[in-house]
């Protein structure tokens, strides 16, 4: 494998890892919000201290 190809793959894996790290918790929250019955208000979803 050429060095330039290896560098491109490593850069792509780095971007993918960053995207998963940043997007995992919001994705879990979104899935929970979409499947909730009854749906909580958006403020209550974002802030655990909201009454």
C-alpha cells in the first residue's frame, strides 16, 4: 500500500472517530426523544434542572 493511500485512510479514520465521539450522545438523546410516550418538552429534554 502506498504511503499516500495509507495517510488518507488514517485521516479518514480520524475523522470518523471524531464524528462518532461528538455524535453518539446526541443520537441517543434523539432516539429516546422520538420513542418516548408521552413526549417531554424540549426544555425538559435539554436541561435536567427544568421544572
